[in-house]
C-alpha cells in the first residue's frame, strides 16, 4: 500500500514498523459542540484508511482517537453553560458516538479523554523530560516550549525559519502560521478554570501537549506508524506535537502523516466557501437527516472525492449521492431476486468479478483512491446488469456477486450502513408487512382504490413498495 506522507510531500510504500501491527493516532473531536460534517469528512476518511489497512491489507490495528475535553474553547463554553467541564464535554462525547455509529465508523481500540488522570500524569512526565533536555522555560506560572532549541522545528508545515519568532510567546491554543512562536505547554491556574498538578505546579495543559502525550502513552515507543487529522491541524497543532514528542524522546515521532482536505460549502448565494457560524452554513448530521437524507448518503458523498482534494458539499450533491447509492442497492436487490439454477456458474461473470476486485484493491492501495474504486463498482454494476438482461447471470452466480460487493464494502463501509438503516425503517417492519398483506387482499378483491391508498400511505411515511410478479418488496424511500 502506498500513502501520501505530508512530512515528505510524496507517496511512499507503507508497512507497519513493529510486529506487523499498525499503530495509528487520530486527532479526535474537540468536544465543546456537536461535530459537524467537516469534522466527519476527516473521521470517515480515517475510518476508510483503518478499514483498508485492517481488511484489505490484513494488518492488526492499534488505533487511538482522542477527545480534546480541555482547551480554551471547552473551558469557555462550559463556563457559559454553567456546567462543570467534564460533565459539559461528556454530553458532546455521547453525541459524537451517536453520529459515529450512524455514519458507520468502526470503533477504535482506544478513545481517551485528555483529562483522564493517567494522561494528565503523563503530560507532567513529558514536560519534565522537555525541561531536562533544555526545551522549556517558565513565565508567570506557565511553562513554554522554546522553539529555538529544536533546529528542525517547522519541518511538517515547511515553515520559513526567517519568520519564526523565537522568544516571542503565545498562550492561545490556536493561532496563524505567521505566528510561529514559543507555545504554552502548561497554563497557569486562572480563577474559575479547572486545575491539576502532576508535579509541575498547578495549572492545566495547553492543547498541543495533549495529543503527543496520549499517542505515546497508548501506542508505545516512537516512531508510531500513522498520525491523521484535517489539514487545518498541520500548523500549529501537529507541528507542535512533533516538537514536544521529539524534544522529550530524542526520537522521530511519526513515520507517516495523513491529512484530509477541507469540506467546502457550495451554494448559489455565496459560491464556494468554508463552513462558518457567521454565515450560518455549519451543518451537523442531524441537519442532513432533517433534510430527508440518510447518513449512508453522506458517507457515500465523502467517498466520491479523494481525501486530499477539497470536497464541495451541496444539497444537489447529496441528492446525486443518494441516487448513486440507490443504483448499487437496486442492482444488488435484482441479483437477490434471481431464480436459483442447477447450472454451473458463468465463467465470464467470474472473470469479470475477479478483474473488478483486483482493480478495486489496486485503487485503494494507491493512496486510498476511493473515487476511482467507486468507478470500478459502477462499471461492474453496468456490466452485470447487462449480463442479467442477456440471461448470462443467474442465481448460481449470485453468491459470487454478493461476496465481491461485500469485499468492496469491508473498505467502504457504505452498503452495510445502508442495510442497517433499512433494518431500522421509519415504519415498524411488522406494520409494513401487515399493510402489504392488506394491500394484497384489496387487490385480490379488486378494490384498487384501497390498495393504492395503502401504497401512498407507506410512501408518505418513507416506505416504497415494488411489485415483481406476485411478490411485493419494500424499501426505504
């Protein structure tokens, strides 16, 4: 498998470095608000990477994705709400887990909170190691990282060293690239803020120290294999993670840096722009569902653009994603409806499936090219629909078709998500089946107005009926 490495700015062959197990860290949600669809573009891309490594490449995974539950914003928002920090952030952790399940994210092996005591203690140990190695200084009760002590500072973001302001401090967790300054490791206690003392004086962690410490505490000796996140984290967050980890250990921190591009909002009034609360265009998963779309359609939309390209979100694009996913599921339903046959399977169909499976795997192994992999799926759907029309694909071949699409989906995770949604329809299954039987009875009695009323009632409630001969199938609208 080849992956683009932000550190080297090129694609490289990837394999885990220790015992065949991939050690991967993902910067998770900062839990001061519900995650939005831009956040989840990164999380879905990382989930697909995890699935590709685990299911296609066959590697065991040791994957950590954290919750940032203490930083400037979480403290500010919890204070506004008048709720203790851990209780306040816990609400949004629960919301993230609900959304992650609805979008089909595989559970990771570790999901720590920055404020877990073991992590706070490890932050104290790391800051003491940085101090011993001459990388820190104290000022007004806070502890800072002195970037001039690390000659390689800026290597991930490719900073111009002429613009690095060593000796100038910055306390904010987030800041612009042109403000490359000494950054805070441990912030002095302020009135009304949560505080800890892991042996370095009372205070609370700066944002950057949290992830580098959790990664090494839970994944072991550096370098870890992969660190992932959105492109907006390259600087300052990931650059500062490198400084802290390498300053403390004297060893390279991460082998591969995996970054996902922005999701942009496209509309007629504003054109293409980043999501912004001031523009009122920040959408979360509940907003998508409220518009009548299913989470599986959003996941499909994410897959349709390579993770290193900006993705343009619009309601038109969501409708197109729904239609594309529907074409695949309709085809698979058509395969399921094929009559069983005693004939041997079609050799040409088998060869077509094998060729598609190899091409799909090759695209995934080529820097996770999900867009091209989806193209292979649609080529296969067209070819096999034609084979069904010609009578060249029968029920004998159905198991092979199912197995091939199931293999695709171990990486994409979208068809199984759609199936799980179908198993949780907006109308209870027992009620759907009762209405289908009532409609069947009405049709046998030639009471067609009543049969039509039942069909329209179900459609209004989100259930479509399809009649094939004497069999009626239902599906979600």
